[in-house]
C-alpha cells in the first residue's frame, strides 16, 4: 500500500478519537500562558501513544520527538498552539465551552487535535521514514510576547537542531477539503500603540481656558495617517488603525486626558523601526504645538512572517499529491499577525491554511467570532496532511 493511502486510512480510523480530543479541548479552553490543564491532557495522550516528551517548556509548552530510521539525518518540526481567547461562546453545541468568558475562537483546539492525530499516525510509521520529527505544543500564541519567542529562547529549535518547521491554521474562508499556501512574504508584523494625550480640562463652553485633549487626540490620529500615505515605501504594505479612544468628559466637560490604543502593521523591519520613531515624534510635536503633552508607547509585537520558498514548495507538492491540485489554493498577503513568524526568523518554515468552512452547512463565521466553529471533517484532512507532508519534508535533502 502506498504511503498516501496508508496515511489516509489511518486518519480515517483515528477520526473519532481526534474529534473527541477536539471536543474536550473546546469544552475546557484556557487563556494564554494559563494552559496547565490543556498541557496535562496533551501529555496524557502522548503517554498513550508511547511518545517521549519534555514538559513545562516556557511555561506549559511541550516538546515531543518521533524518531525514524537514521534519526540524525534530518530534523523537522510540526507546531500547534494551545491557548484560547477571552470570548464568551455563543454556539449551542454539545462541546460548548464550559469556562465562562473563554473560547477556542481561533481554532487552536483544532490545531492541537490535528497534531496529536498526526503524531499517532507518524509514530506508527517510524520504519517508513528517516530522520526525526519534533512536535511542538506551544503556549501563548495570542498574547505578547508570544509563546513562540519564549520557546525559542528555551531551545525548542535545538537539541536536535530543527532544519524546517511547519505550522497549520484553520481558515473558515476556505471550504473544507482545501488548503491554502503562499510562498515568501505572507503576514505582517504587529505592534500595539498606547497613547496618552494630556491637556487641561475645563468647561466645554469656555475652551479658551482649557488645553483641549480631545482636539489634540483627534489631530494626532488624523495626522499620523500621513506616516502611512507619505512616508511608507509604496511597495511595503502598511496599516495604521486606532480602535480605542477614551476621553471621559461630558457634553459640557472637556477632559484633561485622552487615551488612544491602536495597531501598526507592516512587512519590512527597517521601515517598521523608522515608522516607530516618526509616529512618536509627530504625535509629541502636535501635542506640544497645541499646548499639551503626549506619552506615546509602542509595544513591539510579532515580526513579519515569511514562508521559506523551498519548504513551501515541498508542502505545496505534498498538498497536491494528498488532496489533488484543484484543492490547493494560492493565498493573498495578510495584514494579520502570527507568532509562528518568530520561528521563520530562526529557521526555514511554512505556515499554511486548512480549509474549515462549509457554506451549505452554514459554517461560515470567521475566527475570533463567538460563533466560530468548523466542519469537523477538516480534522481528518488536517491530521493526515500534516503527517504526510512531514514525511515529504524529511525525504528532501
């Protein structure tokens, strides 16, 4: 029996178990860096499969190894994230979250379940490949500084050294049965902006006796867009958005302070650093020119994500072989961010999308929505394809 059919049969046989894993994880989600019970559950499954692992890496992270023939020949890694989001689930399903205000609304339950399913398959095929497959169950993808950065600092890509790493992410915009890939630049860096505009409060009918913090803040917001439209290189995608403004005045009260929170995203590290300086300088100078002050803090987030050309080429070919060429989709650039990007700045990587939507069944809600869910047949595809491409990555010099 060829390896693809063997893996597909194993994935089909493991479907109910992996579905049950997903349901358990979905019912008991845990926030970033609080994934203690999730990690314990993963460890129990690895024990059942007879796969050795290291626990408590960078908090609740887990590193497991599956060794084939000649285990030192090549080492590749497969990664899944463990954490959930602070969202109250609105789905009415048997596996609805039992932890109030916490939900797997970004599919990390799917990622972890698929990686466990792939691990079980690969562990049964150790005599069929050469090299070592490192399994990474990572905490804290959704929260700075990002669990990936902490696991890298803890040595996750060393001992043995990882030559390439694969990450899979749910994609409800794509119908189940398909996967999406993009070689090269794929996702943006992401920085948080926290701004405090300080003026002098007073009566709204007597603005001459105040330093209007609301007017200063609005002027800063409008003028900062010049950084994008007039300073950003036209060839570098750049987004600046402010999503939170707090000025606790009243109809006739001008507040002394206004707080702004926003995000800055781009795909070039030199421009990113330059833009940070320009935004800070412009905001402070506007406030000073209007008689006030501005405290402009930038919380530097994840870097851009660039998929390695050679690694993605192997994943693309494996997807065509496993799913059929008609089910492999070319993806556009995204201005969203992912801490998987840290791995791609340290080794070759490929981050791809697993189709989980089904319009006929009404499964269309996007990630981070309180009614996000998947067509669970994606679990069979996700675990099988991850296992197959791991073997393909090991075969390539």
